[in-house]
C-alpha cells in the first residue's frame, strides 16, 4: 500500500514509518520543515512538504494514497493552553483527508486519547472501546472519523494512553514530569498517588497502527493500552530512584507549581482496557511496560 502519514517525523511517526516499511508498504510522510524532511528521509520514506494548515496538500495526498495514518497534532497549542485552536486545526485536517478518501473504501486511521474517557465521566472502572461521548475536546474529531464509515472510508481511531513511552520519546508527558523532578529536586505525586495512568510502549503502539491500517473494520475505536493503570505514586517512585532524589506527596494546591500544564493530568485516574482491540485485531503488546521501561534508564541520561 502507498500510505500517507502525517506527523511522520515525530515521536510516534518515527516508529510507525519503519513498522510500515518493514511490512512492505510505501510511505509518504508530511514534513513542515527542513529538519522534519531530513528525519522522514532518514527513516526511508518519501517526503511531502507541508503542514496541517495546507488542506489542499492533505486532500491531494489522501486521494493519491491507499491509506492514511494521521498522527500530527498541534502540541504547541496544547502546551500553551489553546486547546480550542488545536482541536479546530485537527478537525480541519481530518476533513481534508476525508475529502480525498471519500467513497474509495480506503483506510484512514486517526488518533485520540484514552484520557478523555475519564474526563468525560468514566469512573470506577477501566474505560473501554465501547465508551463513546456525543462531543467535546478531541471527541468531535474522533466521532467525525468514526462516522466516515458512512462515506465509504474504512476509518478507525486509535486512542492512545497519556504515556506512550520508549527511548524514542523526547517530548512526551513523562519527559515533562522527569524535568519537574530535576527542577524541584524531588519526584512528586498528589495526595496518596493512587490515581492510575495507562501506558503503552511506542513500538507496540506503532504495530497497532499498522494493524488498524490493514484490517480494522470501518468505524472502529481501538485502544493502544498495554498497562491498564499504573498508580502515579509508583511512577514517581521510579523517577525518584532513577534520578536519585526523594519522592514526596504534595497537596492538590501545589500541583500547578510543580507539574505546570500537566497539573490536572497528574491527578487524573484514567485506567483503560484494550481487551476488545486485542480480540478484534490480534494485537499483543510485547515490549516493556512503563515501570520496566523507566528502569532501563534511557529517560534519565543526559
């Protein structure tokens, strides 16, 4: 298949592109800068220059491809707190990609997050692929992609965990939390730290994207989840022992100063299950879990 990948030079893209190439697919990666183009070429993919605002480019590449994997997102807007604009840009890009694929029966794999399930009110149990909401931040984009099944697109959504971890991760939530521990001189969790974060290794997530591209039924919602829920206190403990700093509980009022824009996420209890995804696609994570990956030490090297 000729596969168009947005976000091809990013953390997840740097694993998805090799996964696709190793399976015999041809890959064209979107690159918004010279550095991104060089990274995509180094991975072995072709380059199409542009960014998420180049809607004609997205539409043209989707029409010329046998399938699309949409990984790119304006994380700079997320970090700055402008979630509304980030969501608008994402939905506009998905609309352009969908226009290029409509009626073709080709695949479009979009990206969402499991954390939205807890934010939407799923409490007291792991969120599942069957949990769906009528609207909200990133939910609108997810529902749009799922609805493309009625427009002749074999669409699917991969919901990623807040923590997608590996030696390829340079700017994810874990790196922010580790940087906070370095800056403050201790690793922190809020309250008892019993709130749980699900997690998945980057390479396992990349494999799931390929399976979704190749075989996911139209309208599927999939979970990229390996660890269903790691208590945040255990994450903090792993960071503390690898940095050689104390581990402390902090009060909720101090979370903003310590975690910055991640303050609310650091307190979120958002366990999630991937049982349906595993049964549907035969996906089996094989790489280290979150705590084992932290103890490999790559997150803590200069």
